[in-house]
C-alpha cells in the first residue's frame, strides 16, 4: 500500500496548467487567492492549490501577506501554495502587480495554457514559468493538506526534470490554437506528477525532528501503521491488535502515532473510513448501507451519525449531490 498515492486518489487530485508566462526583467505577476477563483477553475472540488514551475531563468516568489519572505526560484524548481495563498512572482523582491481574476476560466474555444508575455526590455534577462492549479477535496478528510506548510519550495530531481521539461515544453508549444487532442489531459497529469515530485523532495528534506503526517510517512513504525489502516481499513482494528502487528506495546504505538499524525490511531481510522465511503457514495453506484458495510461499519445508523458529524450533511444527501460542470468564461 502506497499511502501517499492512496490519499491523492481519494481526495481526487486534479491538475490544470493555466498560464505559460514569458517574462523579461523587470517584471512582476500576482496571483489572487484561490478562494477567489476556485469556483471558476474547478467547480467540482472544494479546494484549489496554486503552483508555479520555472522552466528558464530565475525569479523571486512570495506570498502577498509576507512579501519580505521571498524565495529565489530557479529553472527546474517549483513553488507550491497548498493553502492557495495570493502570491507574487517577480524579477526582484518587493515588487507588486495587480492580479486579474478575469483571466481565470476554462476556455471554450482555446486550449490551455494561456500564453502571456510580461512587459520588460525585450533584450533583458528572460524568465519563463508555468502557472497552474491542483484541485482536491478537503471533506471528509484530507490528511495531506492538513500537514503541509504554507509554502513548499522544492527542486524537481535532475532525473525527472529531463523528461518533465521535455513534456512540458512540447505541451506548451502545442497551445497555439490548434487544440491538439489530449493536450489538456496530458498537462493535467503532468501537473500532478510535478506536484508529487515536489512532495517527495519536501518529505526527503524534512528535518529529523519534524512531526507531521508527511513526516510520519518516513518513520518506520508510523508508516507501517498507515499502510495497515489504508490497506485494510474495513477490518475491526483495535489499539492492541495494531500494536501486535507492529511489534509494539499499545501505549508506545499510540503515543508515537499521535505525536506524528496529530490524532490517535483510532480517530484517524474513523476519519479515513468516512473519506473512502464518501468517494464510494459520490459515484452514485452504491447505497448508503453498502458504503457503510464496505468501510467496516456494522450499523448504518452509526455510519450516518458519524458521517453527518464529520461532513455536516447526511450521507444520503452527499450521494445525491449533482456533479457541477466545469465553468466557462462568464459573459
């Protein structure tokens, strides 16, 4: 069981590359908070993550609320804003621009990404970067999103960059109005691959004293427990049984898991079961009773109470929710 992949699938991670920006010094671009534009980017998800990947040159990246904490982003590196913070990319720290929310929409007669040239001296230093978004669900439970920092700055490994850069360049060059078949789907998957690559780099770079869900993925005992809970979530687990499986005492296991993950093992299991059930129900192919049984509940009424307490609505209402269409540009 690959726990990270399991979570990314369960929260329906879905990427989109929106802008290919060719900038010349001096320049500044500013992206609004994804709370302002999420419904226009992905109406079928409740959270949107912003990211930028530099493909040529270098620039400075900062959140709008912390402009003094700018980071230098070089070619082959990404900056990700898991919380969707408004942010700035500029040729020098401290520069600002005016965000244009009207640019954020799914075009009907044009293929993403939108090419944009940012003003500056045509002979000046060039920086090229791609900007995109990753939509995901937060409900009922997204342990990854809760464990990520405000900003992730991570390089793409040299080995991965060789093929990622080639695919990215080929896809961007195809966005010339021809609308090549499958281009946006390829860019979406490419965005997700780059995000996963950055996550791996972030996890590898965490200090040994780090304590979070993502840090737990590299701790032998916690990672083993997470694999059990994700791979066999419907089984009647108890602390004693989990401890025996891991060769640990009940108290030692519970303390270690809670220190890393931020909640007791049985609480985590209960929330993850609801996440799995929510995805089953969202497809509309199973009944509430079937979903409850599939994730280990012996009582449908107990499942209903737990689901409503966590999500804020009954599982039957969740199941009946219509799939929202992808929004187009407003008139």
